[in-house]
C-alpha cells in the first residue's frame, strides 16, 4: 500500500471523514503539520471545547442528543491546520443544530452562548464566537438552519444565533461555561471533537459527567500522526521568501521571520534564514557559533533550521542567497530594519511578505454601541462621565495639603529604598515643588507609587519614623508653624489610609461622597431634563454613596453593553493597504499584518483577500499581538515548542505562504 493510501486510511480512522476530504488534506499539507492536527490557538481550543461540552451536557430544555449511530450527532470531522470542519449525521441534523445554536430557554441559554452562525461561501454554516476569530465550519445549509429555527420557535425558544450583539445573559453564560474547564481539560475536549471516529455514542456518554480522558483519544499508530516532512508537500514547497517592512522599520519583520522559519522547521522543512548579523540578540553574526559552512543552528530542537548573517556587499549577499537555494527547501530573507540594508534582495524572491502594523482604523468604519442596561444604570454611567468632566475641586487647608504631600513622597521614599541596599539612597530628597501641584490638583494618581500593605511589609512603621527623621530639618525650615502637628499626626494617618487601600491624594469615603453630592447639585437640572425627575430622585443617591462591598457600581451590568464594530468596505480596506506597498512587486506580494490586537472579522478578511487577488496581489495574512512574540526569540527553546499561541500564529502564516509557493510552482510548470 502506498504512503498516501496508508496516511489517508489512518486519518480516516480518527476523523471518520470521507476519502476525498482526507485525501485533500494530505495532498495539501502532507505530514508537515501532523496527520490529525490539534489546534494550538487557546481561543480556538476553548471554543471547540465549549462546543463539545455543550453537546455532551445540554440545557435541560433540550435533553440529551439521542444519536446512537454518531458521537453526539457528529459523524465526522475534518481537522485542519488551525481550522475545523464538522460533518453532522444527516439523520440528526436538526436536533444537532438545536443543541449547538444558542436560544433563550426557560432558565437560561440553551446551546453555545455567544455563538453566531452565518452561511458561508460554499453554503456551509460557519459558526464563530461573537467578536472573536475562533470559528468552525459545519456541513449544513441555510435551509437546515431555517428548519432548526422553526423547531426552536415552536418549542417557545428565541433564536439568538443571528443577533449582532450578545443577548442579555450570554456573556455571563459563556464565562460560566468555560470556567468549568480544569487546566488541560479544554485541550482534551478540543481533541475529542477533532477525532469523533474514535468515540461512538456509547463511549461518549460518560462525558455528561466528566471530561474526555487522554487514553480515550488515543487511536492506532499514534507516532505516525506526528509532524514530519512526508507527503506531496515534501519537495514541492521550494522558493525564496523576502520579509520586508512597509514604510518604516520597527514593524516586527524579524519576529515574523523567526516564527515563520520555526513553523516550517517543526514539520521538517529545510529552512535557511538570512538576516542582518548586526542584531546583538541574533546568533547569526557570531563566528564562534557556526556549525556548518556559513550556517548557524538557530534553535536547539530544530535541526533543519539554519541561519547566516547577510554580508553588506550586495554581490556577496546574492551569492549567499543562491547557495541557500541549493541547500534548503525554503529560504527566508529578513531584509532589515528601517534602513533597509538588504531590500535589494526583494528582487531575488519568489514571494514577498510586506509586513505592516495593523491599524484598526483601516478595517473599522465605525463602532455602534448597543446598551441594554437599565435606564438608571445608564444614568450612573452618564454621571461617571460628568464627574470626570466637572470634578469638584477639593477644598484643603495647608495642613491637609502637607499631609497629602507626605503620603506622596513617602511612597516614593519606600520605592527608592527597594533600589538600594543601604536604604533610600544618600542623595534622595523630597520634591517640595509637589506641594504646588497638589494644590492645583495637577498630580495624576498614576504617577504616585503604591505602598505595600501593612501585613506584607511589617517594617513600614519603622520606615515612617526613618522617613520623617530624614526630612525633619527641611520640613521645619519650610513650614515652622505647621510641621510639629503635621509630623505628629501623619504616621497614624498614613497607616489608617494604607489599611483602607487608599492611594496618596485619594479622598477618603466621606470626602468622596460629599464631592459626588456637590456634582449632583451642579448637574441636577440637566439630569432631570435628560432622565426625568422620578429616575433622578430614586437613583442618584446610590451613585453618590460609597460601594459597600468595593464592587464598582457598573460592574454587574457590563455584559449588557456591546460595542459592535462596523467593517469598512473591503475595497476601501484594500485601497488603504495598497497605498503603503508601492514599489514592491505586486505579482509576488503578500501583505502581512503584524501585531493584530483583537480580531479581524473572518468574513471581512476573506473578502479583502479576494479583492487583493482581483488586483493582482497574492493576498493578506496576519500575525496576532502576543506577549510571546514581543521580541524575536533567538536560540531559545521557545522556537522548538510544539504548542502555544505563537505556534498557532506561525502555523497559519506557514500554511498561507506554502499555499502560495506551491501555487506558483504549479503555474510555472503549466
């Protein structure tokens, strides 16, 4: 039996998918990302886990899924590289959708809360988490969804899956759902969803009371699922990829290059990474670390990834690129920082990744706020805004100002002594000019250090004595009339305020309440005109009163307000993207958005990719903003890790680029 037939057969034993679907995966990816890949994206993993958990433990209004010939109504799955397609059993499709899609039922939300569904490009159903990029494709049509809608309405449940904003209680229900996962459990639920053929209806019954167990998800020949350079992709992915900044440096080209190189090397692809050796964190410029000709081992655990420093001489740099072509499958060129010392090598590349920072203004036309909070809560939020705009001035005499001044400079003194072994440092002295800033209320709370708690730092009492001794002479000279009583009263006042959790300059509860009432008097006529006399009379006092349990007044209502991004038309987004990439070869160009905060709507991203293709550009890819990708990680175990959000980000980019390289090769052969 051929390798291809064996691989397809083994994959089907895990997924239950049809021969053509398994064959399509193998011919596209081979074994480079594993034969039955898990997701490494925490957001996607949690979403998949929530889907299967909800199917296994449905809302009482629905009852258990009665599907004796399929695991919880799923006959097959097609797990991809950071993607997933589910194939519901056709005989149970309506019941499956009723258990999956969210509806308002008696006593809560049935189905997966905050899940939204829309018919995809191929009449598939795409379900995603509201406001997030996590998504699953379900083999169901719009007609199937309408049958589920009719059944839900007949049962007296309100469909929520097509609402633009979260319905009341959905955010809370989602939080409650995912909070039940113990560490490591979401990975097991996600894997179980991706391997439905291993578990029949009977075997999945215990999941109503516990999470799937790792042995239940182990199928035949598990070692043959691991990533390795086997399959049609091996040998067909070849080329030079230049990674260059758009308009300016500092956009993260080196980080993208390193993570992309590692993603390819994890699957066994032979990679040569060429970059500026002037980066002090890079091993590429260190002569003592060469292990094979001009090449350095970039990271332990990735033997197929080698790197070298690009020579400054242009001809020598081109020669090194040609050498790398002969020794590797994929050559990655990091063209450099804002000075573009190696941008001429873009002309040597088969594909150019133009890296630019993600700018949300290019993608979002407007933001619509849907506020479902009770009217009196909306009034409290309005009062918060008015307080910031019209905050009443604090009335403090000179003694109170001096006490606040001591709070501020003592916090600084405590911070300073943590930097020196012998106390606060011999050259420390208070900034007496802060008194004027305090009087004008110009000192921002964020500029003031916070004291450790009295319990965490038992020496605070002694430190207060040492602090006063250090400034006593200057305090007496500057404020002879006030200093004796202020210095006597301050230690106990400081201790009391610190136990109450108050920062320096922060008003105490009684003073703060008085300031709030002063504001209420100022805005009363405007508030009554806006909110009505009855609402104003009944609820203004709750806003002014200090919270009894330290819970912010608006916090319990946070899930009732939604900010919905209105996408900019795809053609407008493309116009904005193309303005910054002039001069780069359009027919070999892929725009790469780096450090994307939040999530781009998947449908908008697909539409932008399509429009770019229509204009001769290879497409668009993105890399999320992750702490793990804050800096390029050279020569560290991080690059060889097989899991985590940085692995998911690298894998997505690797798939996008390898698809382009194989497409280019096929087109050239034709």
